């Protein structure tokens, strides 16, 4: 049990780290900005789930695949695909329903914390 | 973050490329790897905890883990800690969902002086807006393709 858990964490660490390394390589060797990298990774996650690949990465590496922004794309695509089984309505709303928690959390926590805290000067 | 003139930015990048030692780029990759891996491992810790305590599964589990990570990312950004992590880890701090939270809070705090509506609330979406636009657009497209696919096959 303990060894299993440790092995799981190792998989999470390696896969999550590897996804971040891809981003770092793009930052180092191309002129793609951070905002665009987030969009590309999100689309990559959604696309990989659309062809049915990302689910395997999630099953293999858990949070190593869901915590990176590509996991957010996976969640959107997965919701849409599951909704598409039921109705047209759910095919359209399924994505944002799945990702609703993330978007809501970002908006609520984002707004609250930006009101509570003051911007630290970027000069130092 | 953004410079007003594109060419000054490019000149600067050339200048940086000229003086930056090559080994430093390799080191940033290592930094991104271990910080990114660590953030995901923290997420996995919450994942396992929620799984065993509240018996959550699948998308619901992912969604709650995302919520917790976004909370932490937003909180650490507020404290000014996340930007320091970002300087060290680069891609390792941008790509995890905590980086998404950072991209929401950071401009929102910075533009607070422009008011709570057009400052904070509007600038929250400078980076997050495109993510939500492309995310929802792609999910609707995938949903429609699958909807048609399920009905035909």
C-alpha cells in the first residue's frame, strides 16, 4: 500500500514535471508568451481527450495530468463528450458544466484575493 | 509585462540571447521539472485525501482538486509568494492550474487603482479570458462533433 502510494506520487511527479518541461522548452527556445502557452496547452489537452488519449494519461498519472492546464482542457472535452451521449443541450453545456468549478473558483477566489491583497511592487 | 514597442522587445531578446550563458537554459528546464512535478504531487495529495474521505470520483474529484489548487494559487499570488516561485520555476509555475489562478489575480491586483469594475474585474481576464474563450469554444465544437457522431454511428 505504501509502496503503491509512493509509486503513484512518482508517476504524478514525473508526468506533471514533464508537461511543465515542455512549456519551459517552448519558453526558452521560442518566442511564445506565457499566455499563449496556457492556451496551446489547454487546446492540446482538449484535442487529446477528443481523440481519447488524455484519459489514459489521467488514469496513469492522476493529478500529474489533471493539475496542468491541459487537464482543464481534458475536463472541458470530457464533459462535452459525455453530454453528447444524452442530448444536444448537454453536448453544448457539458464542457462548461465540468469546468464550471474551476472557472467559478478562479473568478471568486481571484476577485476576493485581489481585493484583500495589495500588489507587491515588481521593481524589487 | 507587455512592452509598448515590439522592436525594443526583440532587440532586448537578442541582447539577452547574446549574453545569457547556455547552461542557464538547461537549469531552467530542471527548475520547471521539479517545481511542476511538486505542484502536481500536492494536487495528488488532495486527490487522494478527497477520494478516501469524501469518496469522490472522476470529473467531480478533478473539479474539487482544481478548486483547491486555484485557491492556493490565488492566495499565494496575493501574498506575493507565487511570483517569486514563478521567477525560479518559469514553466513549472505557469502550466499548473495554480498558474491560471496567478494569471487571474496578478493583473487584477495590479490594476486595482483603476477601480473595482474596470480595474479589478475587467483585468482579471487579460490572460484567463482567452483560456476560457478557447476552452469553451473547443468543448462546444467537440461536443457537437460527438453529438453528430453518436447519432450517425
